[in-house]
């Protein structure tokens, strides 16, 4: 009998190889991290990673339900995995993550895809080994309605050897009227700063150089912890960890981004000057109906204050088009704001009613055709701005952390600036994992090209 290193209160007979696993991941970085934890948990059981779903004995679909399109991908994939399961009847198939947590979804999975062995919500993910063993005897559904605190010490199999996701808090208390996240991820729970610090020190020892702190609203970090601690305090502690070169974080809520945090980012050399600040809309009427808690002017003031403190800062955002009641004038306010800020990058979405959220029953839904036409205009504008901002980088020198071969051209290397722009460059593979000074030679829509001038830290 073997007890898991994660200290979970279950044991399992034997630690012999149990076969191969494959994980599909949809959604945000928090889901990426959840999948890394699930990989750690099943590897601890004896599973090894499969290079394709066709050779797996355990397949997990780590799902997202923030938009209907994310859900539809899961429904489509389940159809084809049903065919795979007919060829490999011993295959264990699990649906995990946010979708099972959405009211009605677990029942829908059971009804439409009765061959699914395992349905596990976000609050039960750490019980996966026990649930897998149970699923070998028959279908298991584990969807607890609310998270019980924070579970520490879970095993993890990280994808990258250089950049590590580190959640600092889970859940969200904001209940923006369009968003399903608080319903599927539960209320805000922060990790204790000493636990985050211990993990980051371990990561530094293992050779990780960049940490990416995660939370739905990192600015709310620390609420409810004793003694009181803020996100800026946490950044100060992490900045002191030797071996870590860069600290990033996402997502910040513009309403809660205070002077103390701007000061911390400006003062702390390892904290990168890239600001992802989802604005969602440019019209005060729509922002009010979304329940965002700031006005267009508040947002513009925040960007101005950040630029005053950090003139080299880059900005990215999330924007939705076609929120209920959005008129042409409201949408033009969004276009104007996008021009005024000059975002380096924007993630744009068509508003999609999510069951159980207040906005889904607002009466004045915008017709689909209008949404499509608006998103096209917004995309065209943002693309022009992104290109222009990237072209303006030509001639400048950036500190780049080289990550490895480029995903689009394996003969070249790829890395990121502190401002989170991708840079493609030439160089030998030994540059991977090093900090280099790069002179930018070209700026494109989604990336820069550059020439290495100097190795800064090896
Ligand atoms: N916590 C983050 C914040 O406050 O902005 C974002 C979380 S959410 C997973 C990521 C993005 O999805 C949001 O910023 C929003 O633009 C988009 N989103 C959320 N609900 C949506 C919906 N019902 N329809 C379309 N897009 C949505
Ligand atoms: Fe959703 Fe708003 Fe919470 Fe972000 S802050 S996760 S958009 S409810």
C-alpha cells in the first residue's frame, strides 16, 4: 500500500504503472495550472503521459464554460471520444473543471454521453486519484457546490521548465452580471503568503526563472487572511527570492488597482511592466450594467497614472461586444477608448448569455448579426493599433528571456520582453533560458523580430 506524497487521506494498492494518460485543456491560465496539478496527481498514481489520446488509458477533459463556444468544443470532443472508447473499452474518460460546475451541465453530460466515467468539478479536483479508482467500478460524479479553503502541497507536472504558474487566490466575489466564473469557481480564497513564498523558493531552486501569479482578481489578494496582507506586500516578498528573474500576474481588476500596486510594480525590479486590465466596454452605461464598479474616466485615469510611473509599460485588455442594451453610440465609446489607450493587445469577445447570470435575462439582447459586425470593426481597429505599436518598437533594445525554439519556426528562437511581447530571434539553442539584450528589427501584428546584442544573465 502506498500513501500519496500529497498527503491526501487515501491509499492505493501498488504503485505499478497504470497505463497512459492524456489531458485536454480548455480555457484560462488557471485551467492550465489545474491540468498540471491533475497530471501530477495521476503520475503519482503510476500513470505516464501519452503522446496522443489514441494511446491513452485515461483521458481527462479539463473544461471551460465562460462562453458557449468553449462548451461546444467539449460536446464535440466527447462525441469523438465516445467512438475511441468503443475501440478501447477499458479507457477511463473524465470531464473535469468548470463545465461540470455549471448548473445542469453534469446531468447533461450523463444524459448525452453516458459512457463518461468521471465527472469532477473544480472543488473536487484534488480528490482525483480516489475518484479514478472509484470510476473503475462505475460512473462517478463529484461536484461539490463550494470550495473548502485552499488545498496545499499537491503534486504537479509543469509543462514549462522556465515559467511556472503560481495561483495566489481562487474564486471571485465580483459577480459581474455577465460572468459565470463566481458560480463555477466559488468565493475568493487566498493562499497564505508563506505558502506562496515557499513554493516560489522551491521553483527558483528547480531552475524556474519566471513566475506567473494567477487569480481571477489578484488585487483582492489577502482579504480574510491574518495578519492582513495585500497583493503589493506579496510582490515585495517574492521580489526578494533569489534565482527568480521575472514576476508576472493576471488578472487585475481596474476598480481595485490602487496606488500601492502601481508603486510596487514601479519599484520592484523583477515585477514586469505589462498591465492586463480588462476594460470590457467603453460606455459608462454598459459598464454600470455589467457591474464593473468603474467608469470610462476611472479607467483612463488609471492608465494615465500607470504611464506616468512607468512610461515603458505595455497594456492589454479584454473587451466584450454586444452586451445587452449596447447601442451603436455605446459601441463607438468602446472604439474611442481603444484608440485613446492604444492597447498593445486586446482579447475581444462576442457577449454570450451564460445560464444563471443576471445579464442572460436582461430584456434588450443584441441581435447576433449586430454583434458580429461590431466585433469585426473592433478587431480591425485593434489590429491596426497592435501593428503600429509593434512597428514603433523597431530600433529599441529589450531585455528578452529566451524560452527555446520558436513555435512557428523551430530553426529560430523565441522569447518574451518584460512587456510580454513575443520576440523571434536567431541564435544557438544554448541561449534558451538566458536573459539577453535584443535590438528589435521588425514589428508585426503579434510578434517582434530582433537581433541579440548581449547576453545579460546566463
Ligand atoms: N477575472 C477577469 C476579469 O475580471 O476580467 C476575467 C475572467 S473571464 C474568464 C475572461 C474574459 O472572458 C472576461 O474578461 C470577459 O471579457 C470574457 N467573458 C466573461 N463572460 C463572458 C460572456 N458571458 N460572454 C463573452 N465573454 C465573456
Ligand atoms: Fe468574472 Fe468579473 Fe470575477 Fe472577472 S471579476 S472572474 S469578469 S465576475
